[in-house]
C-alpha cells in the first residue's frame, strides 16, 4: 500500500510534466493538423533557459527561493516563447498549404537543428543542477529507516499545484478570451475564419507561443525535479508527451492533460512493479495499442473523412 | 504583388515610408534575435569535474547576431518595398566576405591548425570577422546569400511579371518533364560511373586515400539502397514510415547473431535476414496499417524506438548496449575470403588470383557487393511498378477510397509494400553488420530513420534517380566535410528545413503515377 501510494505520487508529478508538454502538441495539431516534431526540443530549450536563470541568480546573489522560482519561470516562459514563435515562422509558415509530408520533414529538420544548436552552444555533457527545494512530508511509515516511507516532496506539491493553476488559466483563456475564440474558429475552418476577419497567421503564431510557454514551464519543473539537463532530453519526453496527446484524443485540451497523467502513472507503476528498463517500451506499446483500438483517443472527436 | 505597382513612381515620399516600415521590421527582428540568443548564446554553461555548474558570458556574439540579422531583415524589407539594391549588393558582398573566405579556409587548411585566428590568413590578409567560430561566420554568410536570392527573384518577377496560375502550372509541368528526362538519361550514366570507380580512382585527386574514399562510397551506396527500399513504402505506397531503421536493425542483428552462434556465412544469412525483417514488417504492419498519415508515422516511430530499447535491454540475447563483436567478414560464396590470412580450409582472394594482398581489395569487394545489392533493389522496384501490385500501390497512394471502391484490398496491398521495404532494409542491415564487424543499438537510432526518410523526400518521392542523388548529397557531402564534424548535423538540420521550403516536392519531383488514362493531351485546349 505504501509502495503503491509512493508510485501514485511520483506518477502524478511526472504526468503533470507530460501533460503540459502534450498541450503544445494537441493545440498545434488541432489548429493546423501537423505533428510539431520540434516541440520536445522546445521543451528542452525551456529547461536550459530555466537552468541558466538559476545560475545567474546564484552569481548575482539572489538566494530567496520564491524569487528564484519566479525569475526562472519568467525567463523560461518569455525566452522559450520566442523559440516557439521563431520555429513556426521559419519552418512551418512557408509550408502552409503544401502537402502533409513537407511540414513533417521540416519539423524533423528543425528538431535536429535545435538539438545540435544547443549541443554546440552549451556542450554535449549533461548539466547537473543543484537542487533548490529540498525536503517534504513523510506521509506514512513513521520516518524510520527500517520501514518504507512514503515521501511527498515540497517540489512535487509545487509541480502539481502549478500545473493545475496553469491548466485552469489556460482553459479560461481558450473558453472566454478573444484569442481563444479565434483559435477555435481557425480550428474549425481556417479559410472561413480568415474571411470573417480573424488574423489566421497571428492566431497560429500565438498557438505556438502558448505551447512553447507551457513546455518551458514543464522544462523548468523538470530542471528542478531531476536536476540534470542535456541537449537530447527533449526527444523521449516529446514522444511520450505526444503519446499522451494521442491517448487523450489529439486536438482536445482536457484530453492532453488526462493523457499526460495516465502516461505518467503508467510509467511510474511500470517501473515500480515491473522493470524500469522497459518503461519507455511500455509507453510506446500503449501508443500503438491506443491507435489500433481507439484511434480517436479517450476524449477525441472522430475524424470524418470527406471524399 | 502590390508593391510592384507602386514601384514605378518611386518618389522620395515612397522611399521614406519604405525606410520607416523596414526600420520597424528590423527593430522587431532585433528584439526576437535578442530573446532567442540572450541566454542560449550569451551564457555558455560549463560543468567541470567535481565543480558546480558555472558559465562564461559571450555577449559579443549576441550583439553581432542581433546586428547582422536585423540588418539583413532591413534590406529584405526595403526590397519588398521596391528598393532592391541594398539586398542584392549587400547580400552578395556579405556572402563572399563571410562564407567565401571561410569555405576557402576549410578547403585549404588542415582542420587541426585551423584555429580561429589562423583560419582567415589563407589569402595572406588578416580579415576581422564577427564571430570567433569560423563556421558561424559561414552560416551567417549563407544568410547573405538567401537575401541575395530573395532580391534576385523579386527583380525577375518585376521584369517578367508576376506568376499567374497558368504560368506556374506550365513551369511545373516543364520541370516534371525535365525531371523525367533527367531520370532517363542520368540513371544509366550514374550506374556506369559507379561500376567504373576502380578505373577512375588511381587518376583521381584522391588516389592516395583510395581506401577512405571507396569506404565512403560504400556508405553512400548503403544509404542509396535503404533509400530505394524506403521509397517503396513512402514513395510508391504513400505510407509514411518513421521507424524504417528498425528493419535495418533486425537485418543487422539477424546476421550478427546467427553468424556468431551458428557459423553461417554472409550469403546464407542474408536471405534469412531479409525474410525476418519482412516478417517484422508484416507483424507491425498488420495492426497499424489501418491508420493514416501522421498516426502511422508516429506508430512506426514508436515501433522503431521499441526495437532499439529491446536491443539495449534484452542483454542475454542481444548483449545489450555492448553490441555484438567479431562478426565474420564477408567472403565470396565460400570460394575465397577477403582476409589477409585465410582460416583453415579456405583461400584468400589474393591467393586465389595469385595477387599480392592489399587492404583496398576488401573495400572494393564490399563496394561491388553493395552496388549489386542496391541495383537489385532498384531493378525489383522498377519491375514491381509495372506489375499489378505496383500499380495498386500507386493507386492507393493517390486515392485510397477510390481503390477500395475498385476492389483493391488496401490492407494486403499496404502490407506487401511494407514487407517489401522491410526486406530490403534487412538485406542492407546484414551488409552493414558484415562491413562493420561490430553492431550495437547505437547504430539504429531515430536519426538514421530521419536521414533515410530525408533522402527519399529530398529525392522527390518515387523517383529512383532522385533518391540516389539525394543520398549522394546527404551522405556524401558530410563525408567530404569531415573537417566540420561538429557542425555537420546542425547544417544537416538547416538543410532539411531549407530544402523543404525551397522545393517541398523534392529535387527531381515527379510524383506521378506510372500510367495515366490518356486524358492530358485532349485537355490542354489546343495544345
């Protein structure tokens, strides 16, 4: 029971991170129908920005943890959003309206480009980050060394709370704001939306910016949680987040979050009860299963094909 | 296109407003570049052994990037408002200045001595350069070339009038015909050239590095073969496969494991490897081929990663990350081996023909083996295109619903394409294993799949010659540019994006069905 609870906590934390990345995939897919392959690398860049901000804090002598966190959050979100914008502007906008394959290849190219760009600039070696927030509650087991202790770290609480907060804000943004309205309009019919005065280019750009900002938050949390960043971290995380988006039903925002949490839980329980080595295989196997048995995902709409 | 209309009465007024507009755009660009580069370029993090993470600041580079990119943007924006001279002249000059000298430097100098300072002394002059890293200057120089290209195209449009739909369609038609003609004539020429390589080698400038060059050619041909194999799946059947490298891995591991544990030779194992890879293709294809487009791409990607992870983690069977070592080298159907000293009961190639042993013999032998394998792949593909099954693939690519209505079974048709492509990957994989003598999961990462797919797409999906050219370009060029090893993949990524923007349909794009109903001739109103 204790072990189960511990895996549940770990899984939820992991799921929050995947969910935040998955939103970027699902929004972009919803609006322009392409898999933004470079999104995982945008997340990686977010993690690096947060890490650099933390280092700067250390050098200029800001040691109050809430301020450090706030600065990291702002730096990661603003600077990574610029990357999201630039990726769309450079690699996808010129290809809008061409075949389905061209943007995908371009996205793969962008992903290779970003990975190598970071590798060249920041070096290939993994970067260790000093933990900022330590400690937590011991929920069960009495804290002794002979029993199994269920730990709930402060950081895990922050991650889950921040994710819930962001999700709420985001859901509000999509449902109520003019931006959300034009986004949903573009999703339904881009040409019609542009005829009715929606600035389609701007809406798509903002979609990428928001996706990148959320991925940056995920990157910041991972930097704090695992404490190791390297230039290749975006690849596997990106695929898992995409799996989460597909599992929840691609194009659906609550679906992305649900999928993220499910993937996080599956991964945590799989590595807790079976083998940690095969946890990635489990994630991919689930992706294949979902696509075979329920291609629309848990909360997705069926795709109707017109002849 | 309205700016062309306003071009005629270029007055001071128009020019001033153009300046203001361009200035705004340049300022916005500078801001974006600053945001992009401030942390990533400005702070280089360093983790020394046993010390906490620290950083070195590089703000000069950030400033240069902001200035150069926004100046370029300014020129392009001016050009859009009808003032094209700055973009034309500035672009060309900066290309020659930044990239030209760098390229000469790369060509002339030993990579080890090509330190940042000595790099530009080739011409005997010491030219100041914005960035310390020579390659970064070269990349910015190519930015100048892009600027020039944009301005030049605009000038041409202004002179010949804007492209109407008819003109564009006619141009595309002309290009497609050109591509078809090119494939017709270029194909045999390339094959003859490939066969005659040993004749050219001694008189070529690389005669003192024959082994390395032929070795690179073997690599290029391996990718040509993989490209042709994947072309069946992507180019002909229109199925996007991002996990092609999995079948390559299956082939390589089949040969590696069977030859090391049962002692079979290459020629006995290769068909097994192909068959096993094809079986994997069927196994994977059966459940997933109902999916379409992007979903299929992602599932195949997931499958490719699963195979790699299993190869890493199933240590008893695959030896895990250490890989398989001492894989037997290739021989000629048991008649002779290519080693220096033959094992008992065998003769070496040199003994067999009464020649002196030379290590180049083995490389040439490998070269011809892969050439023959690749040509077989090509031949089979060309023949299959003329068979009902090949026609069905192409029809399926064009319109699945119509195919279904005409009684073609989509699942079976797709499965054969998948299995066929997988089989060739299996052959290529076993060749790879025998060439390397060592395989590990490291060789079968997603990047390989992406590279093979890029070859197919760049070649213009479905065009055999295009795929060969793309393989030469994408695999051969990095081999030539070994000096730039560090920047190889960066440039590769940039090239993939740019080629997609420039020619979204590939180099020799003629993705047309092999046969068409004769409708086109009567269609063109008086043509």
